[in-house]
């Protein structure tokens, strides 16, 4: 597979992941903590399904379904554990997912899996299709009655939502399931593109990078494209500039680049390149004029 196909494919997968992050941030920041858990579970289950000889379609459904099941389990916790306790539990779940992936398949993860197609163009076409589905879902979910209900919840108006005859816990769980579904599509897309799982993609430092670059992009689909590009760009720069760099050194330089980029955008444009919302302000709300 040519490098350009890998690069475009990785950007599209990162875009789907960022769509999940942006969608979650629009419902409240705490939703985003579980996105990497959903991504990792989907990647692991999809890889194991392909290793067992399942078809790509079934493996994709299995991986995405596993991410949704995890989100369903997290939903009731969100109504009982606010803020830091919910974040801590999700970080523990992420650590379990990483350890399970490493214990089952080693530090390198599963390799040699059958990609979705041998032809690079067809692989890229499938990943593009997944990205289009995610973008359409993001557009549809942010509108209509459901969009208004989720916005009310994100602004702390649980009582108003309840008075309108809707259950806040149910709405929160559905929002988490949507995040899980989108992140699950990204996780299965990674396996379909590369024919491998990669535990380093769901490490804690990677979740920091995903969260940070979502702020850089902004809170809409265009912002997700920008954030996805920024997420993939440091790896391309390091591989092109320092091809013989040790993995530990590359990780440190990558973290430094991410930190400098985040600081720069906090000072220059806190609402992100695409705007719409200002995630560095309380609850991701709109910046005051």
C-alpha cells in the first residue's frame, strides 16, 4: 500500500474519531473521556473477529457493537458520578482495554490480519465511506428535537428536560452510545485499513492528543477535519525528518509539539480554527462578546 493511501486513510480515521469527540464535547466535556475506550474496544474486537476468520462486515459490526455496549454500561454511571469520579473510572477502563490488548497480543498488537481489500484504492474507498457515514450522522444528530434536548442537558438544564417529559439519564446514555458508535467506526476502520491493531493508539497520552487537537479544530465538522490533520501531522513530520529516531524520543518530541500547539491556540484562538464554540471556556459554551 502506498504511503499516500496510508496518510489519507489515517486522516479519515482521525476525522471519524474527532467527529465522536466533537459530538461528545457538544453534550458536555465529560462525555469525551470514554471515546478512546470505545475506539480501543472496537479495534480489539474487530481484530479478534478477523483473526477468527469472520468476514470484514461482521467484524466491523462486532467491533462497533462492542463499543456501543460499553457506552450503554457507562450511561447510568454518568447520572450518578459527575465530573472527576466519572473521568477516573473511564481512565481505569481505558487502562484495562490497553492492558487486555497488550496481554492478549503483545506490545505490537495483532498483525497480519486481512485488510478490507488488497487494492489500496478500494481500502481507501471503504474508509472514505465510513467517514461519510460518520459525517452524515454528526450532521443529523445535531439537529431537530434530539439536538435541542442534548443542548439543554449540556447547559445544565436537566430539570427543564425532565419537566418536558424526557428522562435525562436516557438522553445521556443515547448520547454516549452515539459517541461509542462513531468512535467504534474509527476503531474498526483502523483495522480494516492497516490489517492490524495497535495498542499505542489508545494509550493515555494519545487521549490527551485527541482531546487537545479537538480544541484546535473547533466544534463542528470542519473543525474535526482540521483536528484530524493536526493529529496525523506530527507523525508524518517526525517520520520524514527523523526516520531513525528511537520510538521513545519520537514520543517525547510528539508530546512537545502537541503541547506547544495547544498553548499557541489557547493564546491566539481559544474557540478553535473553525469556531462555533469556545471549548476553553466553561462547559464549551459560546464565547462572550
